[in-house]
C-alpha cells in the first residue's frame, strides 16, 4: 500500500530524513517513534506530499506519488495532527464535513456521513454538531479531528501525535477507540508518537528512528525481544522491557489446563495480558491464578513459574530461529 524506498529529505544543507526504506501493507498499523527532531513528521508529510522528498521513491498502491495530483492525493489520505487544525469559525459538523464537501458530495450524503462519524467517535450530534472548536475540550476536539480525517473514507490515515496533548485517561480511551475502529475498518495507518506504550499497544509494525534514519523496524514483540542497540533498548523502556513484553502477551496463550488441585482464589479473564496477571499476583500475594472465560467459568490456570518460563522460551526459540 505504502512503500518508501531509499527516501531522503534535505532542507538546505540539513538532512532531515536519510535513506529510509519502509513498506506498510494494506490494513496495517505502523508506528514511528524516536527522539524529537529525528524526522518522524517529515516522513509522514512526504507521504501526502505536504513535503516533497529530495531523493528516493515513494509509492502508493504501486504508483509513484509524483504521478498523483497533490490535492487529490491529500483528499484521499486522512491526516490528523496534535493541534487538530480545526477551523475555529466553523462548527463541529462543518469541520467534519470538510473533505466530502471539497469532493462535492450531495448535502444529504454529507450530513448522513457526519452524523454517522459523530456516533462512532462518541460525540452526540444534538450536543456537539453546532459547537465551535473553542467550546470543546482537548479530547473532544481531537475526536472531531479524527472524525474529519475519516470523513471521506480514506484508505490511508496519517496521524502525527494525535493524542499527545491529552490526559492519560482520555488518551487511553481514544487509543482503545482507534484500535476498535482499525479492527473494523482496516485502514492503513501511519502513526507518530512519543509514547512508547501507545506505540506498542497499537502498532503491527514499529519503526524506530534516530537522526533521520531508521535504526530498527519489526513487530513490537520482536523489537522488545531483540532491540538492535542500546538506543532502541532504552527507548523501549530499558529494565521495563520485560513488563512491556508481558503487556503484549495474552493469558489465554500461556495458560495450562485446570489441574486436579483446588482452583486458585484469584481469577483472571483469558484475554487479559500477562502483565495484568503479574500485577494481580503481586496484589493478591499468590503465584497461581484461575483463568476464566467471558462468562466467568474457569477454563485453565496460570502460574508465576509458567510466566517466567514462557518468557525464557520465547527468547530461546527466537535465538534458534
Ligand atoms: N520546513 C523545514 N525547514 C527546515 N528544516 C526543517 C523543516 N521541517 C523540519 N525540519 C528539520 O528536520 C528535522 C526533522 O524534523 P521533524 O519535524 O520531522 O522531526 P520529528 O521527529 O517530527 O520531531 P518531533 O518529535 O519534535 O515532532 C529537524 O531537524 C527539523 O529542524
Ligand atoms: Mg514531529
């Protein structure tokens, strides 16, 4: 869907992005992380031609992006930024309907689409359609920004620190909504963030950049298990790496069948993470949990020993592979 091949960008004598090669398959969620100024936003903006690349090739659907009309291209690609970029003198409904209006959709279709998206993003139409951006909280404005990016149903969504300015609770809620939306709509998403937990939680493909270059890319689990160098390791949380890995692993993938002994007191749902299981063990002073299904029926058990051993097995099998 999106392919960057040996792409560089120079501003005058400054190299902002240097020789990056990156392939993002249709429907995948790619997160770009790295320290400030390493070229993440520049990379994103080269994809919708807000910035023209200096060398290398960028392809969308196998076609070089120079062959697309930049204006048409940008209408095909949703773009969300931290400051939302909403028009202050337009109400919420008008802001969300921007691109469909530019694309000359019939008015009734635009209204239907705007109302549908407001529903999806938890913005009741009666309450919000006629509000202006200055009457919204940061989280609400951000939702409007996401709704606007989705309005014309683009295949590609570029998101530049979309949740950066939000408090942790609102942020987590919007992350969960984005994950749900992605599971349903299968957009191809490129997402820039400073928050490693956000990147690990949402991404299928994680790209770590430093000084304009890609230092490592792969699945979040692969990077956690084998960071390429101390920079990637520290960015991934250093000593916290084990817990971050546990957060990506489901209880159901590591439980054993219910033993003959009396089930453990503490119960954990099978779709919880190993990190939550560890936390529960610490809280309840135990080293064994009963795993339950959605109906709270016991379906297996999980021991501390098992969690520690599985982590080790993952490591061994990776090394052998
Ligand atoms: N329009 C521009 N003109 C000149 N230099 C620029 C321009 N845009 C970006 N740069 C430079 O390119 C480099 C990469 O910038 P970029 O905005 O891509 O970084 P970033 O990874 O998004 O950083 P942050 O995390 O702080 O947003 C920086 O050194 C920046 O100063
Ligand atoms: Mg940036």
